C-alpha cells in the first residue's frame, strides 16, 4: 500500500488588522488573519516575505473577541517599543 503525501493546508487571507514598522531596516510587519481549513490563524509577519512569521496563534471561527484582544495586545506591545503604525492597505 502506498502512503499518500500529506495534504497541503489552504491558506486564505481574511483581513489585515494593522501594519507597523520601526528600526533601520524599516521593514513593515502586518497583523493578519488567515483561514486554514477549519480554524483561523492570527499572524504577525513581515510583509516582504511569506515565510517570515514572527508570532502566530490559532483560534476557532467563533472567537472574534479573543482575536481582537490578541491583535490589540500585539499592537500595544509593539507601539510601546517605538514601532510606528501605518495605514492598512488591502489588495
């Protein structure tokens, strides 16, 4: 019997909650929500590379308040460290 390769999870961008940057590199971080199969993933990631995720947390579809609280906590922590908030640009 041949073994099937693992199924690649589909990653669907739902919404960007905020964007922020700081430092000499001026690289922009974004806090974005993705749908992965049956859960939502909140990510803090660099915009210029898809594989440069700094933080990640999974939520159930029904946990909108918890998602908002986590995103707000990440935003407040980064602003306290001197990061500058940028406008959200949805494509």
